[in-house]
C-alpha cells in the first residue's frame, strides 16, 4: 500500500457558533492527485487553511509523511514540504518572475547570489516539469495562466512535495486549464502529491485519482474517481439530486428591447476595454456573453447600466437613447424598466453592513411605497422584504438580520429578488451564480428562465461556460473588448473556448 | 469561513468593551498619578466627587457634556456618510460669529425666546457654510476632506482673531472679545432642575442648550436611521460604489452631510456663548471640536452612545479641574494626559481587546454548546 503523504485525523474547527470543520478524517496518498469538492461554505478552504497554518484546529491531529506535525504558521507548512497556490495570486505585480520567486527566501542584502541561485533553479524546474516562464518578465505583463505558473514555481522553489491548489481554473481559459492539468500530471509523475480544491466536477473527473466530498463542514465521502460519476458527486455535495442543466422551452423572441451600437468604453487608465461592440437584445430571449474575466464584460455592463462613462456609441432602451456620459442617473434607468444585478454584490449590489430589508430597497428607495414624506416607511419596507424572502426562499428568513450574515447564495437571491420583483422590461445580470452554492444555482437559473418566458429581455454575463450554455438562447463571446463571435446554445465547449482564447474564427473552424 | 470571530451580543459590544477600554485607560492614568507621588485611589475619588458629588459639580459636568454632545453629533453625522470631519472645531468657532452677528444688534431689543431661535439658525447656518466649502472641494475637485477641514480650522481661527481684535471689539477695550451681551442673549439656566433633587448650586452655567443638545441627539437618530436622506448617507458611507449603483448623487450627498455636520458643530457655540460667557471671545471653542471626535468614536457613532460619552468627558473636565485644585502635584497638564489616555484607549485603540473578548465569548457560546449536545444524542 502506498504511503500517506498527509493524514488528517479528527479535525475540528469552529468559528463561534459555526462549525466549519467537524471530525474530518482524510488520507492523501503520496504521488496522487486528490480532489476535494464541496459547495461554498462546506469547509474546504478552512481545512486547507488549517493544513497550511493560517488557522489552528480546535482539536485533531495532522500527520505529514507519517509523523505528527504541528503547523502554526505557513513557514511550518513550507518546512514540511507543503506548498499552496492561492485562488487569488500572491504576487507582486511590478516585480519580475525571479524577484517574486525569491520573495521571502532572499538571503543576501544585495540579492546577487539569491538571484543567481534562483535562476539556475528555475531553469532546472522548467526542464523537469515543462513550466516555461521567462524569468525576467514582469508579472503584470504576463497572462493569468503564466502568473499561476509562477505561483506553482514559487512553491516548488521552496521544496514543496505536496501542492495544494485552491480553485485554480477560475481565471483560466479552457485551453489554459488543459495546460495546467498537463503540468499537474507531470508533477504527479515526478512523485509530487497534489490536492485540488474545486467546485467544478468535470475537472475532478478529468484529472484526479481520488476525490473527497465535503458538505456542511463534514467529510461525507471519499471515492476513487474512476468508480464514480458527476451525478453521484453532485448528489453527495448537495445531499439531494440536482439538475445540472436547466430545462427550458423554445424562446419566443419579440421586439428589440435593448440595442447597443458601436459602443466603446475606456477604463480610468485610458485603456480601451470595450471596443466597438454592437448587439440587440430582444424580449423573450436570454443572451449570454461568454469570455474569460477581464475582457471587457464588466465595463460593458457598467456602461449599459449608466454607471460608467462610454467614449462613443449609443445604447437604446425601448427605442430611446441612454445617456452614456457617465452622468446618467441609474435611478432614472430603473424607472425606464432596466434592472441590473451587478457582478460585485459585496461592494455594488449590496451594502453588507445593512439589514436585509434595507438592501431590499437599494436603488428603489425613492419609490413612494417605501416612504412617508422624507421618512422611510420601515413597516412597509420590512413587510415587502418578508414577501420577497418567502418568494425567493431566502434563508434565514429574517429581514432584520445583517446582510453580511447571509451566505453568498442567499445574498445573491436578495439582489435578484429586489431587481426581478420590480418587473423590469430588461434585466442585466453579471455573474448570476458566482460564489453561489449548487442548490441556489438551480433556483436562480429557473428564475431567469421564468423571466424570459414572461417576455422580458435578459442579458447574462458569466465566466462560467456551463452556465452560459445552459441559459442562453444566443451566445456572444467577448475577447479583448470585442465581440468575436455569436453562436447558438448548441455550440460546443471547445468551439467557444477557442473564441474565448482569441483564436480567429477561421482557425476555430479547422 | 467569512467570519473568523463570534458575533458579540449587543450588551458586550456597547457595554462591556467600552467599559474594559475605560478601565484600562484609568489604570494607566492611575500609574501616571503614582509616578508623581500621589495616591491614585484618592485621586479617583476626588475626580468622581468633583464631577458628581455636589450639585454644582453635576451642573458643570452637564454643561461641558452639552458642548461635547454637539461636536460629537457633528463628527458622527459626517462619519455615517464616510467623511472624517476634523473641522468641527472651526465650524463651531464660525458658528460663534453667527451668534455674535445676531446678538450684538438685537440683544437689548428681543426677549430670549425670540433671540434664541434666531441664534440657533444663525449658528447652524454659519457652521454649515464652513462645512460646505470643504465638502464642495471634496465633491467637485477631489480635495481630501481631512486636509481641507484641518486647513479650515486654521482659517476660522485667523478670521476670528482678525474680527475679535478689530471689527467686533468695542472701541477702547483691550480684551480680544465682543462686548458682553445683555438681556435676551442670556439663556435660562437649568440649575433649578438639579436643585429639585435637593442638591445645592452656588453658580453654574448649565442652561437650556442641554435640552437642545438632547433634542438634536434624537433628531440625528431620526435622520440617520429613519429618513431617506439618512439611508442615502449610510449607503454612501459604507460603499460609494453601491451608492453610485443605487443612483445616489455623490456631490449632493457629500455636501448635504457636511452641511448638517457643520450646522451641529456651529450650534455648539450657543452653549458657552449664550449660556455662560455672554460674549464671543478668542479661542472660546478650546478644543471641543477635537474632543467631539473622541466622543463620536467612543459613542460608536450612535446618539445614545454619544450622549453617554459626552457626559464621561464632561466628568473628566469638571472632575479634572477639581483634582488639580485639590492635588497640586497633579497639574492641569496631567489632567490633559488622563483625558488623552481615555481618548487613546476608548477611541484610537477601540478594537484592541475585541479579538480576545470574542475568543472568550466563542468558547462559551451557547449555540456551539447546543450543537455539541445534539451531536452527542445522535452518536
């Protein structure tokens, strides 16, 4: 029997009344790729943070390589050969690759010998694992896929034998993700142990040897990947059967509700983020905009919803233009029937410090229903919030609770309930299910399709290709600020993936 | 998970933590008293007795508290809108100018109950104007409000010196202050209320501005938590992006909040000017605007907390004066040190002990104990 690289025995961790991890037992075999899946808030990140020394377990034992280990800081973890690649990269953007790699391991005042040593070491690692990166390139000039490679190099440079990757493919194109998986397989072949935390079941099926499923802080099952199915894993994660694809009928598209013509938007640094974009959105259809994060989708949404200034072009809502000078009053657009679920619900769509009922009127607080003269009509607001809570199954069902105390999925439902219940003609949704658990995803998708079936026009921007494909009646792909292609809902993932990566259409057809 | 610490019950949040902070401040202050060779326990007794022991002491404590309630509310209103108004000092000073301009021509003509409302409007308007300019610069030009309000404190001081040694000074007088107001500019005292409880008062400046301060505390509560304007201010204060998304005008909300803040600071001048000194003198604000920052922080930006914190600071002012009188080794500067320590622990280091207390609460948390019990049954 192969030796265990890591054993976790009876790990418990509570944050106040919340038990993030309960009696977790886990054994990870040396030289394998072990996946850990679970919904958001299932306790995956907490468990890995305990292993990496960010948190201390309340009770339980960690063994590394068969020996009991006490890990109090990340330095302890590194000394034991554990490396971590975080979901949000821990890189200094204006440093070179080399400088980032030696950060925290610099040994001499002038850095000369450290850099020389790092350079030769990096060359060795590149040869062994196929991790080509220019050591003198500046991080901010590298695409995200390469930045992630630098993170992996950092861990290997510190002698990591066990590599933990937290949601590594969230920011990658399908092609980049494939490349990452090849690297991981190569690392495995060289005897490294890899722990992959993700909520994407397909990745688990594609690359892992064994997989453990977490639910509500407990480890519910460990399976050999070859002997399980996506359906079984999803069921284990949620605790019931889930629809992985929403059912929907044919769309009956009506009149053009929103028309975007030659829209160009620059960001605060003057870089063109949206480049001459044109499309129409009709009533009764869902148009999905696919693309890797950072290709102008956010700016497009902000310009349409009147928050961001556009350089040129025009946007017509029900045949009348929207003020694109950035001085448009989003309140006025709401009155005209444009509802907007922003991508960043934590800072834009919600005020987390507010009570739930206060957020349920954000943006509609000028509405007479919620006011008595200059005063808020608290009774009306709370009873209105209660109705929405019941209708959208928001939990806990307490309109006086602070919004920060709701889970991601329920926070998203608060925003959706607010925007959808205003009965808008056009609904713009950014990342409808980011950070939302599987159960709530199903609910949100059904709601969006119900909107469509009522004849509303729905525009969805998402980096989740599965979501775009299962929701959309038409798919637009954005790359580098431009719409590089339009496809039907039956487009294959490979086809869309190539478009998202900016490969020209002719090449894609080959 | 998202919350690394347990949420504290409200009584711990608003009662226990301020109490611990305050105790630590007094322990450190006690050490300072020991260092100069005095008995800290006797000093504490003198301080508390000086503030609350006699009717006169109570009246003085509440008089000082009145001043701090106004400036504390001023800082809090701006803070709810995400603006750090350091300019309450200058706004109060200019508020005093407004009062002088109303009282000098009218004090011998009108009764107090006509003059007082006029003076309220004048002080609030002048304070609001002094808040408006930095607000406009922030909203339209992006000049940071902290910098501009500090500068406006200096400008206010210079303007007032110029006026008080020249235009506003009676001819022939050598004091840099206006002539003494008479008749209608002298506000009714409230000392009789304390005397109702049997305490005797020789002479103390407590006046109806105290009631005005309490009324303002209530109105601020109403504004912040019960009006649309307050809702918009809080939205902007928590997240300017969310405010933009919600269609709230940044310019309008910044200017409105700062003008309300300035008006409250300006009204502070009513208390010393019409209630006590009956003139506008150089430096009559004497730091009350800055104490307002500590009061607002210690009161957790809530009007009730601000009233309580203002009374605490009133106690430190009044009791401190008694203390330096009774214990000559403890000079006036020592009192300032003690006040500084309270500000340090209650204001600046407000969250120092929070993680420890949260950890203690977490280990006794009834909910997690409950979960243990449920699990035990299941096993």
